[in-house]
C-alpha cells in the first residue's frame, strides 16, 4: 500500500464566501409543473407510438 502526503494548502474561510455557499445550498426547490413537461410528454408518447406500431408489411416475392 502506498501512502501519499496530504496537501498542505491552507483553508481560508471568509464570512462572505461561507454565506454565499450556504445560500446556494439552502435554495428551495421549485414546485409545480415545468414548462418543458408538455414537450417531454409529447415526445415520449410519439416514441411509444412508433415503437408499438406494427412493422411495415413486406412484399412477397
């Protein structure tokens, strides 16, 4: 097993940076229906219909 040395970088915390990071983590998630939901549903239905449709008949030769 190889043991490597840890980095000796110093960690500098500033109140502004801490407050900014905490604000990013504490954002509430949006509730409700998103604008793209209708497009996604339409594409999903179209893809499902294409997959469930019977294959094109082949000519008997």
